[in-house]
C-alpha cells in the first residue's frame, strides 16, 4: 500500500510528497522514495523518524499496523497534521486514541478507502433498511494469503451497517463459524464467511436471502491503487477541515437519514 500511495501521489498534479516513513531496521531506509515506484528522484529519503517526515506535511496517510497507530496519532497531533487512517484490525485502545486526537486534528478513518467500496456500503445499508428482517444476510470476503485479520475490516463494516439498519449491534447478531449440528438459523443473525488464498486484492459480497427472492451486492478490487486513490481523495478533503473524526461517508458527501 505504501508503494501504491507513492505512485498515485507522483501521478497527481495537486499533491506533493514531503515525507515517507517506514519501520526501524527496514532495508529501504535512506533510499529516495521516488525510486520505490520508478520515479528517478523525488528528493524525499525514506525515514523512520516521524518528525522528519511530518515537519512540512498538511496531511499524513497511514496504511501501517495497529501497533503503531497511537504513535502515529501522537506525532500528527504534535505537528498539527491531519491524518487519513486506512489501517485495519484496530483494538479499542487505538479507537479511543483516535477519538482523543480528533479534538486536536482532522482524522479520516475508514477500514476501506476505496470510493467504490464506500458506495457499495452505502447501497448495502439502504437495502438493509428497506428489506428489514424478512431477509437473511450472509457476508463473504476473500483476500490474499498474507492478510492477518479476519473477517476483513470491510466485511465487519458491512455487518455493522446492516445491524444498525435493524437497530442492533453487530456483536449481537454476528455468526462467524458454523460446524457440526448447528440447528436452524436464528432469525436476524448475520453470517460471515472468509477465504484466504493467492494474491486476491479484495472481494466482498452481501446476500439478502428471502423466501421468494435474493438480492446480492458485490465489489471486487483489481488493484491496490483503488485504496490509495480513495485515501488521497480523503487527504485532499481533510486538509481543509476542522478537528474531528470523519469517515469516507463525510468525504463523499453521503447524507444521513
């Protein structure tokens, strides 16, 4: 994702790279960030010092790991830098850190930055509200073999939208495993299934299964650049916002009923 973000920045006329951060000990430290995506010289060395990368930045884009989210937030607050976070698998502690930091800086957080996925989620939420409890819901996702969290953040976000449309919390309705004598389906539950394999960028589907019909929504990502382009769209938007915790729904201007 770091390379995808770099590539999209260099393709844009209205964006300028001023810093690139990686972990301590990475073999890329000290190299010019442009070289990582075929740009001869961007004049920005890869560093493990957040302060060095943020000193001239209006917005930071974070696709890293949950273990460093809090440190990234602290650095952005210190420099007054807005941040777009696409890291998945965040624990409650990191969520609370975001809420606290949002009093100081603009934060856009989404478990999937793709514009298409966020339109997809909006359509699923509207369908869940219209179809109500008369339809069983199954959410399926497939990702590459290296993904470490399951279900994906996007799958969970989809489940949260469906549950909210029913006036419930996802934890009350989610079924993450079926094996053996499970008995009949409990009405209103939301089933999840997960596949891991190959180099699949990301596939999600939501099925609303009724007694006489089925409605299915699906999204397939073909290139990680779709997440990078969405994150940069969020970065452009965040640069002019007041402190607060925002979502891609805010970036895309979706109205809330």
